[in-house]
């Protein structure tokens, strides 16, 4: 799950980073101050890797109890796969929105930043929901094991 989430974060950050580099190049050539807000948009997809790590850490507690892990092997695999895919796609799409947003900010002289944050926040919510819902599916450990 962590690998898939990190892949999505990397691709998303890469897409937004490429747009930021191009926008900074245009701004520099025009003698303008380079826009720092691009950093915010290109950095946002990293959070989905953190969300996957939180789920992974919770699953690792279950995996340390062989009897619980064996009894729930299919469920644990499903949680890992669903978390990885959900976080990967959320981060990837967030990066694409960030890339388009950076181009938009560059062309509109910074107008619309709040709308871009909202759009990216909506995709972020998918990553948060993925984490929260799948954490809720992790089997509880017996009381003595906690």
C-alpha cells in the first residue's frame, strides 16, 4: 500500500513540479518575482503517502499477532490494496489539478488561488476518506494483545 501511495504522490508532485518549473521560467524571463504559491500546489500530493503509512502502521500491529493475521489474511490484503489504490489515485489526480492550477495562476497573474485550493482539497478528501474508512475495517486485536 505504501508503494502505491508513494507512486501516486511522486507522479502527482512530478506533474505539478513540471508546471511550476515552466511557470517560474516564464516569470524569471519576464523579470517578475517567482511565485511561491506554486510550492503549495505541488507539495499537496505528498499527504496521501502519509495516510497510507498510517494505515500500514495499524496493519502492522495486526500482523504481529499471527493468529489474528491468518484468520483475516484476505481482509488485510484487501485493506492494503484498496488503501494503496485509493491513495495513489487521489495523489495523482491532485497533482494533475495542481499542474493545471499552476498554469492557470501563471496566466492569470495569481487570480483564483482559493478556488484551486478548494479543488485540490476535494481530491484530498478522497484520500482522507480512504484512510479513515479502511482504518475502520482493520480487525480489532484481542484485549490482551493491546
